[in-house]
């Protein structure tokens, strides 16, 4: 005869209830995992969106900086043009004799020295019109076929000079301004300036 003293009697209804609870727990667990996956996916999409937004913002900031730089450069150029225009108008108003023969355009401008060996061994300190080559006289070397001797010549940013000299390299739209020091001539170099030419009355 078997020993029934240690036997456990389980109600079939209780067993079914436990099975139902287990099934509910598994179903809830699956729902939670699905929810976590959805949340993780949402976070990934949000993170990617934020990253792309940051990239676009960086690109926008970079473009804005370039625009500001371009605007600043444009403002500098416009300001320089405005100053040049004002200087040209002021020079025209102060011209010794502005008439129908007066004209203006851009020239290549350099500077030269009095008594410089570079201008030949026969350089005697006098200009081609026999003026003393004195920088204080504000003399400019010109091409006399283009600008008659004695003409007044206004150089943008530098003021008025008198055409009283020439040079073998000064042909066409070239000007050479007499200066006192080699340092000034070298520092000035070769520049493009607007020039107004006012021929003398007997030109």
C-alpha cells in the first residue's frame, strides 16, 4: 500500500488559475519588450534628427560667417569707392583751370629720385623742361605726346603735380612722381590710380 501521508492535493481550478496568470505575465512581458523596442527606435530617430539638425545649424552658422565676411569686404570696397569719388569731385572743384580739354582716367603711377644714376650718367639734377628736380616742387614725369608740359596733374590720394619731366620708360598712361628718398619710391612701388589732367592754357 502506497504512503499518502506526504501527498499534495492540488485543486484543478487553482492549477488553471496559475496557468492563466503565467500566460498573462508572458503576454505583459512581450508587450513591455515591444514597448521598449518602440521607445528605443523613437530615441534613435530623435537622436538622428537632432544630429542632422546640429549639422544643418553648423552649416548655417558657417554660411552666415561667410556672408558677414563678404558683406564686410563689400562695405570696405564701397567705402573706398565713395572716398575716391569724393576726392575726385573735390579735386575737380579745386582744379586750376578745368575746361573742355581736361580729362581723367586710370594711370600706372611710380616714383623716382632726383640725381639718380638709374636715370643715366648725364642726369644733371634738372628736369627735361630745365626745372630744378626738387621734390618740393611736386613734379611729375609724363609722356609729353599725351600730356603737354606745364599741365596740372591730379593723382588720386596724392594731390596735384606739375608735368615738367619725362622718361624713356614713361610712355602712354604712365606717371612718375618725383620723390626725395629711395625708401619712399620703393615703398610706393607701382600703383593704379585715377588721374585728372588739366592742360595748361597755352597747350
